[in-house]
């Protein structure tokens, strides 16, 4: 494992759009939040590009990402939003630059493709957490404060299962320790058969998703299991499955999650405020985690050194 250094006042943060297009007003608001933490901010040249639903062409989005990864002055790379598009360019990421100069990299949802690739190719610990665009809510929100902590401290974070979360009933008691990996379920599943398919032996798997009908969640979980991706898995941390409902009568998504994950005979903890909910907690990926499904907590080491 390699880690970027925690940010200190005066450090430069690059804002890039490797996936979906974003409103420039959200970037401006994000920059103000980051500057209020004492950081300097620079948006990529193509951060506000548009090519269909993407933030510019594949070549433009990849150029911005690689420029940020190669620049020795940049100490963190924050993705402005998810959406779709990262998987289209991930094979062109400059992994040599990452190995030579590890930086903090943050994002979630579609950015799961980048997290997987960076872990497989370089062993870089990354941040599964708010995209920079979500900082338009202001620097004092729980979401923003969580990202600030992940970027600027080396303290571990303890996340407690929240009864207000829809996935709270998903639980198989027990305790487990391992490397926290994963993220968006749809992106994990779409990585099967690629060089960056999830290798989860000895891992705690983080899962979250949005706008997927319950049967599709089941289909993806079954696909991962049948592909052998769960071999050696030690535990599952279930985050937010936001708006995962079916217009036709069917079992709720928590039933599918419980049924399929219980087949693994390992600890499973749902109800974690991580994902596409109104607020979310940033956690490190590629770092040590302890899952206490009996006590209802997930403790994750810091992604920053």
C-alpha cells in the first residue's frame, strides 16, 4: 500500500471531471469550501466541458486527470462528480505518475472504477467519499466535514450503523478485519472480466448504489458470487441503496441483500451512511478496517499518511 500525505494549509487541490458534466456554479462553490480550509484550488482545463452527458471527450477528461496526477504541486485530486465515463478512460491513467508521487484521490459512485484501477495497479489508498461538487452545500455540513477530515488528518474514523438508513436491517452478526475495498455495486460488477476486477481475498467489501431496482441488485450480487469475487471475503459493509425501488410489487432491496449476503457466512453490517444519501461519510479504501456487525460499527484507518 502507498498513501498520499495529509493536506496542510497552502496545499494545491486539483478539481477534475473524469465522468459526467457539472454546472460551473457547483465547482465555484466547492472551491470556496476548500479555500475556507486554507487550501488552494485549481480546476482542470476541461472540468466544465461537455460531450453528450460527459464532461468533455474521453481524451479531454483523461488529459485533465493525468495532468493532475503528474503535477508535483498538486497534493490531492478531487473528482467533481460521478455519473458515467470513468470506465471509458481508466486504462489510460498514468499509473507510473501515481507510483512516483502518490496523492490523495477522492470520489465515489462512477469513480469506483478509478479506485479499483489505482488499487490494482499501484496499491494506492484512496478516499471513497463526497465528490467535490457536493461541497456546494457548504463547508459546515456533515458531508463536507467528513471529507475535510479524510483529507487533512491521519485519524481513523468509526462509522456507526444508523437506524434511519434503509439498509439498517441488513445484518449478520460477527466481527472481521481486513482491507476495505469496493464502492458502487454496479461499477464493481461491470469490472468483471477487466484487469481491475475486484480481488477480495482478505477484504472487507463496501457496497452502495442508487436508482437500481431490487431485482437488479440481486442480479449483480449473484453475478459477483458466481464469478468467484467473494472468495476469501471476510465481511461486508452495506452503505446506502438510495431509491432502489421497484414500481411493481416485489421484495424490497433489503430482502435481496440479506438473502444473498447471508450465503457468504461472514459478518454483514448494513445501515452505514456511505453512498448516495443526503449526507455521507468519507472512508479510506485500501486501508485496514474492522467490522463489528454485532456492535454495529465499522472502523477504518486513515487514507492519508
